[in-house]
C-alpha cells in the first residue's frame, strides 16, 4: 500500500507526516529554510523517507499546507522531481466542507483552515483551536461548523526575541514551566512572563470567546510544538492533539481525492 506525504510548512519548522491508509505511520520535523532550493528540498525529502525505512517510490500523493509563499514553488518542483507528483496545496478552490466567514477568506492561513477542519471532524463543533507555534493563534468554529475567525498573538519565541532585543539588561532564558508565578530574580521573572503570561493570555481569550458566542462549554483543542508544555497547567487545554494539522491534511486530501490526477510515471 502506498503512502500519502503530508507537509505542514510553517515559519519555523516544516512537519512531515506519512499516512498509510488512515494511519499516521511516521512523522519528521525539519527547520524551515526560506532560501532552500528545489534540489535541496528533494534531497531532504528523500533522506527523511529513507531514514524512516521506506522507499521514495512508495509515495503515491503529496498534500501541502504552507504559510511561507516563497517556498511553495521549490516544494512543488521538489515533489515533481522526487516523486513524479504535482502536490495538492491548500488554497482557494480546494474543497474543505467548511464555510469560511472571514471578510476575505483568502487571508486565512492554510494551516488555520486545516486545523479547524481537523478539530471539527475529530472533536465536534463548536470548538476553539489554540495553536502554540511561531504565533499563538485561536481559530473559532461555530456550532454549525462554520469558520468564524479568530485571534493572532505573538508566540512565546517572538515575545522573547522582542524582549531581549529591546531591553539591554535582560538576557535569554530557557522556556519551561516555573514552579511559582512570582520570580525571585530576573531570569525567573522572565520565565514566568513567557510561561504564565502566555498561559493567562490563552485562558483569558478562551473565556472571552466562549462568552462572546454564548457557548460556555465550547471545546478547546490545543496543538503546535509548545502545546503540551502549556496544556500541562491548564484545564482549559485538556485536549492536546500534536498531529492535528497533519490529520487535517489527510482529511482534506480524502475530500479532494476525486479531483486528483493520476501519479505521473
């Protein structure tokens, strides 16, 4: 049985998922390099696949969610070179099964739509998806399954970079969960802000979204690389799905399978 390769191209990392039928059989994470060429992408893809003990020829199709437009063409060219496949990109025209009630639907990041589709399919509506990535995003789906919009905040990494670059006396610290909110030195105080401050922001926004929509029991699904770290301290973030975007890509691939061309020889 062949493999579906799902690529989630983010600002910081590119996550790869390999599906065999409905099972996610392997994942990998690469640093997103905005200057990477198509040849470099092809080499990296081949190396990851072979590193997982599979063969390049097993890849039957590729689906891509990208928020880094300069990399779209090199990735498309790399997939054609490595697999003989023209990948399906999440873009306007792709069937999602979800109404996008944004003022300009094309402005919504592909990953946010993918996450919303996956959350509704796996956990039901209404729901809020909190993605702890380069940015911390909140995506809101109504009880009828419509994408209503959301919130975009600087992620912990962006906040830390801004703090350290603008405050000469502050030095970098590791991001982890401090035992107490009140720091007893500068490093502890920064760590508390980056952890408890971001968590309080997430909990506060979840509460406001629930109140605004009149849905006090609205389910929250946390995802992104930092989701387990923050979810460990909050009952609002009890549902963590680290592979939500990859699973959403699989769902959207299936919904658009009838329109996919056969693999080139």
